[in-house]
C-alpha cells in the first residue's frame, strides 16, 4: 500500500475591516507570526466587518541559515555522526516523523 502525504491546508485568519476603508480597497494585515501582507477588502464588507483571508505561504517565515556561517556549531568540525532515529510504531507499518541526531566523535 502506498501512502500519500496529507494534503496541504492553507492557513486562514480573520481580518476586521478598519474604519475609513471600503470594499475593493487594499489593506495591509499582520499574520499571527508577525509577517505582513496585502489583501483586498471583499465586496460588501463595511468598516468593522470581519472577513477571512488565506495567509500566503512563507509570510513571516524565518530565514534559512546555511551551514558554515558564523555561529554555526559544526563549522569547525571535520567529522560528524548523523544518526537517523525511528519510532517503534514504524514496525507496524505506520509512518512517523524522520528524526536525526547530529554529534561529534569524542575519541
């Protein structure tokens, strides 16, 4: 049996239309994680009215850090051990999150 990944469900949030703004106008809203994005006030929504918007993917996402940059704990190591861990439930055919443990040899 082949398993399929769970379908992506977009993140949604509710927005209150600010005073002085009418339908069709664009406003800037702040996502729960602090990121900002622009949305258009839907037709028929008046100031004080609430509407639901989809949070664009990547809004407020942290920047990726490449290995080897200043502050990287492993940048000066010549040898690393990377051990994949698994959950016992995987023996029953259930999938679990992949986990990896990274360490430096001591001897």
